[in-house]
C-alpha cells in the first residue's frame, strides 16, 4: 500500500524520533505505564503519531509484515508502502501482544524502519 498523502513534514517529524532510538541498548522501561497500560514521554508520542490515520495501512496483510519484521535484512529493501504496512503491523500487534511496540523499539526494528524511511522518502 503506497500512502501518497504523507507530506515531507510528516515524514521528517517521524524521523526526528531517531535521536531517541539510536541510543545504544535503548531501554524504554521508564516510559511504560503500569503493566503495559500505555506509554509516556517520547515513546507515547511516537506510538500516538503512528496511530494517526496517515501512518496506517487499512488493507495490510499481517503475514507479509511479520515476514519483513522477522528478517531485518529485508527492511533494507522495502518501499514507503511496505514501511507503512510494517508500522501498522507493529501498532496493531500491541493490541494483541502487549509490549510489542516496546520490543520493536528495543530490538532496533523501529530504528531500521526510520532509517529506511529516510532513504525512500522523496523530499523533492
């Protein structure tokens, strides 16, 4: 799913979170509310931004997104539409497997996605 409605400003806003994600051994435990009742701070802001309609793929195929997430080398080849699909998968996974979002941050998946996003985004 290629989401043409994302503006350069919206993409750059998401890329700004890399400053937090690029910390070696990023630990977000201080941003987890209760027993994963939600997220606070920059983690909560990032989660909220990704829950915004423009970053969601409403016709995504979870099995395709899961295959991409489970094979980090494939993330180096995805296009903008697939990035949106993977982000949708991660956000929606949180509903069924609490802590999935935290895991995607701590295992480097989110940073890899945002780095790839910068490469495929067309800012011209």
